[in-house]
C-alpha cells in the first residue's frame, strides 16, 4: 500500500489533502481488481506539486540531479513547454494533468519502449477499474471513444548500454480545452449517471497508482506476459494500413515496441522481392501514423 506521500507544494489549483485521501482510496479500489490484486509498492514516494512548469519531465530531471530519490513524482496543472514524441509540443493548457514519475529500471537501452508499454497498460487498466473504457493506440496514446485522452513520453539516461534512470511523463486531458481529435475526461464523466472520476486530484491518484502497478507487473511478470494484457486493450489491433502501396493489417506490438503488420502482398519496394503470400513486417515508432477512428 502506498502511504501518505511527501509533498512539496507550490500549487494553488491542486488540493494536497484531497490528493492524499484519493490516493488511499484508489489503492484500496485497485487492490480489489483482478488486474491489480497483488499491489506491493513503496510506502512513501516524494511528490512535488506545481501550478505551472515549463515541463514536468525537465523539472524532475533537475530534481534527480539535485539528489531526489527514485521513485519521485512531479505534478503540474499547466506546462509552458511540454514535450511530446519526436520533439512535438504537447498542448498543456490549464486544467489538464501533467505528471512525471522517475524510475530506475536497469534494463538494456534497446528495451526502453517496454517502459512506455507497461505505463500505458497500467494507466489504462486503472482507469478502466473506474468504468472509463480507455484503450491504447500505438505507440503512446490513451484513447477514449476513439479520441485522444492522453499521451506518454518516456525519457532515459543510459550508462554502458543500460538504462539507469528513466522518467515517464504523462499528460491527461481533464477539464482543459482539446483539439477535434481529443477528449477531456471531465466532459465524459459528466455524462455518466454516477461520475466515476470526480476531480483532478482523483485522476492524479489513479494515474500514479496505474504507473506503479504497470511497472510492477512488468518487473515481476516480464514483457511477454505484459504484452498479452497490452494487446487486449490495443485499439490499433486489426487496423488497416498501407505500406509502400501494400495493403496490410496491424496484428500487434513487439517486445521492443515496434508495430507488427501483416501485409497481404509485397512488392520489391518493401523487401526487394515480389511475394504473393502474406508477410509480417515490423515498424519503428515514428515511421507510420495510425490516426484516430472518430
């Protein structure tokens, strides 16, 4: 069970006491779920709260450089320079949840994508425990009703081929304005007969616990077992794609985070030879966009 966290608060839009209460309640709720029945996590985790930051990931790296322990969490209700995948800017308007968690995985650098996979699965299953039908979009999006609810950005520090430190950054739309392809959770919950997530503090508690549970499941069960659970929530499964003019179908994700695609036929632009039979290929993140099913 996660006990009361250490709070370093500079926030006025985020209620510290309410968060602590929600954290205890969420821990109890998730412990009753079959997906989270064996929660065994640190008793205390330092938590730094801010109203506005340039980037929660950047602030957490600075805190680690100053000697902050691992794990440590940073939360902000607004970012002025939030980062997304491949250097894209993440819209971080006031009212959203922007959160970063520091970990020390000590895994090979080639397996860094596994941190994003377990984080996405952990958050999604935690939210689903509260009746929020979140699905996963490869490589790092959380989907709700086919629209983007949030995203994940994992950054690492590598020494001699091993990831010694990692920060998992999460952005979730709560009450903030969103683009056409996005959705915020508050508007979804307002349409429920009994809203399941009632505050930003509750959402933060669910995300923190989801991250820790996902990391624990991956650490204890391994990536192959985690992928079995991940694929059950993968919205991209069965998604039609076209690669170099060749029609295909998404069939999953590899243990290193690449997209698995089965092509119905191949031409030499893909493999160098003509092949009339279905063939599986893998694609690295950033080489293809799957879009949204609105």
